[in-house]
C-alpha cells in the first residue's frame, strides 16, 4: 500500500505534483561586494562586508542550490533535474543541467571589464560549459551609478587592443547611468561592466565562463593584478553589437492583468508584475522562476504558501498546475520563463 500525502510528492514517477521550491542561497564573497544582499534582500550574511553575489538557483558543477524546506529539503538542484525532470522541467525534460543561473549582485566597486562567449565559443574552451547570455534588472543604484554596456559605434578589434595596451580603454566603451527598474539585456559577445552602487537581479545561462578584458589597473587580494584574457575577450566580442541601452518594456495583458515583458531571447523570457494586483499562473508545461524585488506579496499553490518579500526567489515546477499570486501596492515581481513561451 502506498501512502499519499496531499500536497507532496515522494519520489518515483506518476506522483501528483511537485510544489514550488525555495533554495538556500549560495553566497559569494568577492572584493567588489558589499552588505546589501543582507540589508536589502534578507540574505544570511556573516560579519564581512564583501558579499558580492547570491546564487539563488544554480546547477553548475559543485555550485548547487539545495532545497531549503519541504519534502525535498537538502536535495541539490541537479538531482531534481536528473530524477524528476518531467515534473520540474515539463517540455524541457531530458536536459542534464538546469538551464538558467539566477543571482542577486551587490557591486560596491567597478567589476572588471568583461565579455562572455556564446555556446560554440564556450565549448572550445570547455566541452561541458555553456555560453553566457545574461540580463540585469536594477534593484538599487547610487545617483551616479554607471555601467558599461557594449562599445561605441564603429569600435573595432584593433581599436580595443590598442586602447587596452595604451591604458585608455574607456574611450571605446558605451558608459551609461542606470537607475532602479532599468533592465539591460547583455547577449554573449557584449563587452560590459557593472559600476559601484548597483544592486541587481541577474538572469543568465548556466555558465561561469568570463573573459576579462581590463581590470582598471587594480591589484587582486594577493597584491598582483588579476589575470586578463585580452585575446580570448577580443575573439568572443561581437563587434557589430555596438552600444546597448536599457530595454523598453513591452506592455502585456492577460485577462485584464497588465504586466511587462522585459526580455524575450533564445535562452529566457523575463516579465515584470507590479502590485497591487492578483493573478494566476497556469502551467505552460515549463518551469517559472519568481524573484521579488520590492514590496510584499504571497504565492499560494494548493497547500503551499510562501511570502514574497525583497530577495525571495521561488522556482515553480512545471507539474505545479496553477499558482495564485497576490502583490501589495508597490511590490515588484520578476517572472523568468524558458524561451518560446506563449502569453498566458
Ligand atoms: Zn557578465
């Protein structure tokens, strides 16, 4: 006789459904970090003041998100992908790695000027690695916060190489101010850097391959310059991409519920919902990720209920047939979906 507990699924195939999943954050300390991951997003920081990244949903080698609570507590994301792919991923079942890496970043200093390879370029460096197309949604920024997003029009590989060697690479860069709410889409091959004062949510391919073009002349914690990858960076740069500016959101409407679509790419779709509102997610035979950036709300799915507050990240499995969201006035919620999703 099998025991069935309503609202939970215990192993094996053919169970009922998998509930929304909340993971333990994987915190990364890097010298450009700060403390806002704790003070603004509720992450459990130690006494140090260099918390740079909170990996919220990660399936990258030993960097594994583990389920924080419920029947799957302690389970690494990769086990769920391998064992319960149908329930978790729906139509994407069969892949051996969760396709997206979801983070919050707190930049208190300039990050290195960098570029990520596309899939084909990445696999030349490491056959198990992916390219890295990413997108940022700014949560908090200082008044003078800037980013580098792409190159000035007409800048060529020779310009960049000469400028890096002459110590004046800034002349090649498209530098812009950003403010809370800005979303910047950064496909693989786009030269980029985040500047001081920026706290953001990041959605990217499951990859950790970065080539550093320039490090602003700084020294690493060991007193030596961090290694640069000028040739690899230039080889991976898309010199046709030109300057990149924050996206212009597309207004969407589903049965009277108005929201925005920020990014629709070959790797992910990002939408944004604003409170006060109530709406329902219906399964599109795919997973969805929710990130609460501001304000408060609740997510309810059968017997599961979670509070949405800044820094909350929830993975809704494909097998979760519906979930109800309620957002209070002023709340901002990101919804991340696999590509090729129809409006629902
Ligand atoms: Zn990057």
